[in-house]
């Protein structure tokens, strides 16, 4: 494996290619005793405070770049193979924290639902949970986004816009699996978010988790 070495937030960063995808690995100064890891699902480097805090705690941070943001099965499977590769290569705990913001949040949810054995917890920041809300803007308080994003979603899902109304594989449809597998969640959001409004997305996840005893923390 050929690595390009640099630094990220003061930590050693390795850039390389994994099965045709650009990949990033950021190594802590001293791995924690449990040798845990976190996987950022999208937008590497955006709002990195949580990832930097995890590195300080000894977590290894990994990231696999996905051209489509909408988590078709092939991309979710690539993430699973990547996480297993990192864990095996660096002798880390296989189950990691899936860290996702916005579209990265939907990727993290799909990943956790399909591979709960690889996810110890979810850290979500204003996650997209409902395609009807974003990017299609069919709710009461949403801002409809550009045509290109809507076409991307439909292409990734393999459906038409009319079929989206009866679609039953939104991120919110994965909530029962997350609960069944008892995956803890930390979620943050902003009340002023009119693009991915909390009431139509993250709140649906919060409401479902509030009816359980699974660890759940939300901060708005």
C-alpha cells in the first residue's frame, strides 16, 4: 500500500487508495487501551472538533471518499470492507463510532443498520433522515434544494420521483433496526437549519429513541 504522509490537526495523516476509493487515516499520538476507531462518513475536515477530540482520546480516525452521497448498498459495503481493513491492519477494535454530518448522517445510519457489528455508536450532526424533506422539500418548513441533488438521489435509489412517495428505505426507515441492535446515539442540531430541518429529520430519530432505554444524547 502506497501512503502519502502529512499532518492533520497536528496528527499523522496517511492518504492512500483502497479498492479504487481515496482513503484517509489519521493516527493518534498514543492509541487508547481499547484501540478504538472512528469512521467519518462524509465531508472530511468539515467541523472537525469531535474528530480532533477523539484523536486526543486515542481513537484512530478513518475516512473513505464516496462519489455518491446517498449510500447505495455498494458504497455501504465498501465502507464496511474499509473499516475491517483498517482494524485488521492496525490491530484495532473492529467496532467504531460512525461520525456523520448532514448527508454523512444518512450514510452513518445506513451503515449502522446494515453492519451493526461494526458500529459501537453513532455521532450525528443535523443528519438527513428523510429524502422527502431534503432534498425534495415536500415538508412544511423546508428549503427545496437544486435539481442536481434531486436527480442524484433518484439515480442512487433507482426510483422515480413519483415512486419516492411510496419509498420505504429512507434513513428514518432504519430506525427500528438501530433500536433492535441497541446502537447508542449522540446527535446535535441547530434550530435555525432550514435546509435539513430537525423536525422532519433528526427529531423522528429522537422521538423513537426516547421510548427506549438505549443511551441517547441530543443537543440543539
